[in-house]
């Protein structure tokens, strides 16, 4: 009876499988018989009902069965798609690929030989069809392309040199001497013209005029005209757009600035300096010391605060500034004076100066026209050598032959003495406290410009200060800027209210605004500048009986060679001492973190698993083992050190084992993510880090900060090796090994810098993408941020009237993000929270325009508008205006240079 047990039915057995299977087959046959008897509509309704009752897995089973039984048909897309879509797809192929595609089938051969595909490729190289093709002629442009390619003449480099000669043929001594004399005379004529122009500008300062027509007249006047036969051809759109963009850049109004260089005009600003300047003050009776400080310097605010009384300091932005705008800043700060000495405090190494973003000045590019023009004009702002003028570069160029060559070329180019530190001391910016090459002064150059105690404090806390000030600078900078403007406006307003009537106040609002701007600019200058009147006058440093000349650096090199053994011993001692400190920092990681964690793991009280310990510490322990061996080799070599001993071979052996560092840097992001993940998910590890991080034993550093030391060490290796090779005679046995070791370490340092730069650029683009609502994907190859500019978007109400009488209304605020290949426009809204001084800005994506399709048009100043310009894309245009005239000058200068670099690619 159990075999016939039923449920929900009197005739469905559950426990008897054979009867159950037989009954199921009978029912399937019955339903199939009914299905055959139904109409087509009834069959479709039945299938629809069954599919609705199926689960996802059952539907997937049906799909698999269907795909196995009925294969999907494979068809040629050119026979299915419309012809214009197929032609659009083939237009992306190169001529070689088009010829290969023509051999696939007859439809492909017909499509790939169409004239609309081959005509743009011919016009690109200037190959025009010598006759007019008939209406039914087929493949004329393809045959013309093949004929032109087959008739090209080409020469190998050797044949070209034999036919046309070489560009670097050696010149004779007489020709070289004549060329130098001609260049000297030409430079003298140029400087006389610059001085004459400068005197004329100081005598008569005409108002600035930005143009003679509005944007509409400009478009019709400056747009390049092409022949009608060429303009109607397909494929010239990109060439026309490129010419339009270049024409818009060239058509922007220009003027000659004080330095004699043609540039985008600085708008006519009220000469507020004349309001506060006293011509009888002692500050105009002697030449000052001037220092340029880059914003790339860590904690540059402390560097500015350590500037001595009587020294004029200017901070410039490392990114988003051109060489031309730097000259403008220097000219504005000196106000027609010549500096007794000029210092440039920027980033760099022993071979090049990282002056600006995109301008690393080294031996390869120091003689380029734009770089050479910059240094020549910079030298004109410094007093002559006979009066003790000199330029101090706070970059360790004196630690390598290439750096010394750069100093020598700059001295010969400008006729001014250039000095730089020898860079023997290791550490973050410790090279500025070492010996200086070409130092004619009684005092070291750092202490001419800076207070000694403050500068020493900054150099010892550089890394920690930069991390702390980065977030504070970002939060407080907008607040201080607005607060400064408000305070200046209130002071001027109170002064005018106390001394003038209401009618005069209303009639002199422009003067009030100029006074407020002047007070704001004065407050940015060095507060210790006025101490000059009370401080005694510093005498000009004397250089002795022999005045410095162009061969001073050569004499100093000879002097270095005489005591090369002593200098070499000092550098090797510094190398050993710095390596010992580096190994001690790595041993802190082993003793403070790894040993307790492994001990806890072996005692069944594990804080971290063995896998996590392996991920976090395995690479750093291998680095410690490698550097302990390297330190031992250095120590053994220095025990019996002599002039004939070598250390280059030790570095070569060390450089051949750098795959250990490669594994560490490749896994470095994974290590940091593992530390953060374990900190969040494992309370015992979080407590462990809290007990050991930032203690006296760890030198007040955390575990992630200790893991930074391997990446910083290679920069010190490069500096020390260059300083060591500088003091090795040319015939010494160690010189060749040192050169090989420098190439190895420098190549690996470049790999680290490239990895760090890629990560920083990727993080910066990701932050911008998260900040802007609705922003498309920004991460692309070779894309990086150059500058961000806040502007106001305007709308022209009356376009029909004369441009000088047009009125504009402010519609919204914009933020312009300039990348290396595109311009992104976003709307900006500012909100304030209760009881908070700081404001919060939100951004909304509007549009992005490729730089090679962007047109720039200037709008002249009028009573209704100032500091305005037009950005015109393929579909839209935006009328924008900056708040200050300097912002417009810097923005358009950077935008022009970026567009030109994009066009040259």
C-alpha cells in the first residue's frame, strides 16, 4: 500500500518511480496530442502561459536549447547596412588596409574603391587629381594615390647627407669668432632698443586698446579664405578648423611689454602704485635683493615667512604659468629697478631646473629660442657683474658636470654670474645648506635672502609641513582671498566717507575701486619691506681685486680638481652615513611591526594572518636584506680608504639587483590597500597600529610613512653619485663605473617618477570627475590638468548695436578646467552652511571642447564690460569674464600656448 501512496490526487503515485515515470510520459503524450489539435493562436497562447510560469534557470535552459538547434546566421555587414554607414566604417582604415579589404569580396572591392574614401587621403598630402573625373568613372582617386606613392623619391640618411650636406658641420675658428661678434653686436642693439622703448613707456603710458572690432567683425575679417574648388571638396573640414583656431590666436591684440616681448596685452589697470609710492623714500636709492619662490616647494608659505627684511619676494604658480607671465611678474615687482641679486627657489635636480610645468631647463634645451629669450631678459633685471650682480639658483646644479655646464652657458648667455649649491648634503632640500659653486660673496646665498633660523627649521620639517599645510591651504585660501578684498574695501570706504561728500563718493566709484585693489595688492607684499627705512644700508659685497668674468666657473672647476681627493672623501663619507640612516629606518619596520606580528602569530594570538603579513612586509624585508649587504660592502671599502680606491663597482652590483625594488613598487598600492582594509576590519590590528605608530621609536612616523623611504632614497643616490663623479679625475679608474652606475640609478629613478606621476594624474582626474556632477570619463592616455579658472558667463542683450555700447547680463558662474587636450566647462554654485565661514562649491557639467576646435575672441573693455572674452566651440559659444585683469592675462596666455602645443602634435 505504501507504493501507491498519493498526494493531492487519487491516481498519482509518489514513492513508486517507475509508475510515476510511466504516468508522466502518458500525460506528456496527451498534452502533445491536444497541442497538435489546437489552432495556431491557441498554441501561441499556451506557449506564452508556459513561459510566464518558468523561472530564470528554466528560461536559460530554453535559450541554450534554442541556440544549439538553430544557429545564428552570419552575414556580411556591407550587404545589410546602408551604403553610407558601410563607407563610414571603411573610412577609418589606412590606404594599405583598404587595399587588403578590396580583396575580400566583390561588394567590399566596390565600396573600398569609392572616391569619397581616397580623395581625403590624397588631399592630405596635396595630391590633387590633374583632371576632372567623369560621372561614371570608377576608382580615379585610388589610382591617383597609387601613382603618386609609386613615384615618390626617398633617400637614406647617408645619401641625404652626401647630397645636401649635414646641419652640424664644424666651423672654423675664424667663422665662430665672427659669429660671436655678430651675435654680441646684435644683442647690444636689441638691449638699446629695449631700453629706449622702456623709457618711452615710462614717459608716456597710453591706455590699453584690445582691438578695433567686435567678435562678429573679427570673424569676417580674419577668417582664412580658400579657393572655391578646394573648399567644396570632402575632407577639408579639419584643415579649415585648424586654420581658424590658429587665426584666432594670432588675431588677439598684442603690445610690447616693458621687457620688449610681444604678448597678450595686460588690461589697462589703474596705476595704484603711484598712490602709495614715495619717490623720496630710501627704498628707491639702492638696488634690492629679489627672490622668486615656486609654489611646488613644500610648505612654501614658511619659506616666504622666512624672507629677510629688505628682500622682495614673489611666489609664482608652478602649473598654469608661462615664461612670459613670469617675466611680467618680475617686471611688476621690481617696478623699473634693477636687483642687486636675484634668487630662484624652485624644484629640480643636479642636471636640470624644474622651473615650470613643461619647462625643465637642462643642457639639452637651454639654448632653445623661448628659453634663451627668457634668461636673457631675466639677466637684464639684475645689476651688472662689475657692480656685484648675480643670480642664485637653489637647485644642486653644482653636483654634476651637466649642471656646471648649464651654469656656464647661462653665465655666457646673459653676462651675469650664476651660482648653485654643490648638493653634497642629503635629505629633503638639505642641498641649499651645502657649499655653493661660484660663490663670490662673503655670506652664503641662502642667508642673503632668508633668516637662518627660520630656514633651518623649514628644511628639517619639510615633509611633515607639506602634508599638514596642503589641506589647510585648500580650505582657507578662498576664505582669506575674499576676506582680504572685503577688508580693503571697508578701509577705503570708511576713509572716503569721512573725507568726502556723498556726491563725490558716487562720482568717484572707479577711484575707490582702484584704491581697494591697490591696498589688496600691497597687503600681498612682504610686510617687512618698510623696515628698510630704519635698517642700516647693506654694503655691496666686494669680489676682491679680480672682477668675475665668464671663466670664473672654469677656474673654480680647476680648483676643485686640486683638492679632489678631500672632496671625494667627504662625498663618500656622506654616502656611507646616509645609507646607515636609511637602513636604520628599514630596521624600524622590521623590529617594531614585523617581529611582534610574527610572534603573535606563532603564539596562537594572531593579530594578522600569515597571508596579510606576507603581502604587507615581504617586499620591504627583501629590500632591507639587499641594503644591509650594500651597506656592508661600503663599510668594508671605506675602512682602508685611499685615493686609488673605487666605489662604482659596488653601485653597479647594487643596480643589477633592483628587481627587488621593482616588486615593492609594483605591489605598493596593494600594500597600502591591505593596511587600510585590515585596519578597518580587524580591531586587534587597529589597536596594534595605535600603540606603535608615531612614537619615539618610529621617529614620530606611521607605517605608511615609513614605507615611503625606498622611493625617496633613489633621488639621494643620484645626487651623491653626481657629486662623487664631479670630484673624480678623468683618468681615474672609478670614473667609468660611476658613469654606468649613474645611468642605472637614474633610469630606475625615472621609472619611479613616471609611476608616481601616472598615479597622481589618475587620482587628480578621478577627483575632478567625482567633483563635477554628470562629468564624463576623464581618464585618458597622456591627459593631465593644466589650470582651473573661475569666470562669469555673460549674455549679450543687444547684438545689433555697436560693440562699445553693448550691454551684458550675468547669467551664471562657470569653472573652466583646462586639460592638455580639451577644455571642460562646468557650472559653479556656492553654498554656505550655518555658523561656518568657509563656503562649499558644487559643479555641474556643461560641455567639453577639443582644443584643436576651440576659437578664442577678445572683447574690448568698455563702460559695460571688462576682462571679457569669447570661447567658441563647434556648436556653442560662451561669453566669459574674469574678476581681475591679471587672471585674464594668465588664463589666455596659458590657453594660447596649450592650443599651439596641441596643434603641433
